[in-house]
C-alpha cells in the first residue's frame, strides 16, 4: 500500500544510529535521536562505563580500555559495534575520528551512512593549504595567508611582517584545532611556530 508524503516525512531516516564519541557531544546526539524517534547506540571505554551518555543511550557497548587509540579511535572496534547493534548510520560527533577521511570511507565500505561530509571532502579540507586553494578557486573570500608550505622561521617572520599582526600560525594538517597558534607580536613568532609544529605532530 502506498504511503502519503506526510507519512513518509514523519518516518525516521534511520532506525538506529551509532554515536562514535563520548561526553557532551554524545549526549546531545542521543537527545536529537530521541526527538527524531531514532534508537541510539553508545560506545564506552572502561572508565566511561557509568558516564551519562552510556546511561542515556538505548544501547551501549564496551570498546576497550582508557587509551583512546584502543577504544574511541579504533575504527575496527566501532564498525564491529555498528554491525552487532544493527546500526544503519554512524554519527562521529566532533574530535576523535570526526575529521578522519579513513573513518568516513570505512563506514561507507561497510554499508553504513556516515553522518557528516564525504571522505573526499574531509580529505580535501583536512589539508589546510589545499582547502585555501579550493576556496579561492570557488570564489570564497579568504584572509591573507600562504598557499604553499612555509619552510623556515625567517620566511614566517617575513610573511608575518607583510600580513601584519596578529597572525594565526596553522599546520597544514592537524585537525580539531591542533597545530594552531595566535601570535600577537613578532617576538612571539619563534615560540608560536615551535608550539604549532609540536602539537600538529602529536595530533
């Protein structure tokens, strides 16, 4: 029997969504799912077993010890939970795997809807130099800056003097705000550059 447009509009887009995150963002996504009539699936590391997002979700699955690399950053474990729970889609929240194109691609390959940008878009925007080039080609206004890697502290100093302070130092990679430093005056450039590079490498 055919359904009316209003009936189709009121039907949830997904029956069950896995939230691949923790804390406040997971709680917000769980609440949104509940309002939309969608079942929520939480994941948790050992220390988070009694966390609010675990208690509020319709289902919750353990994914490993405290170390994020062995729990919230484990694509293999998250996809296993998605399969075991019958989730149809994955919401990454922010941070953790939200900006990893490999995770979005893995979800797609597993037949899951990744609630977020395409893997291709994530990969392009993850490289800040390529993102600037793309925005310029698309006619999007961008603030003064470079579109090629800056090789030396001397070059950074010269470019900062041309642009004018304050300047924002940003590693080409390093998502989630990592590898980024606001520098208010020339005397702070060297330290800001070291900090941005160090943070980007560890992100």
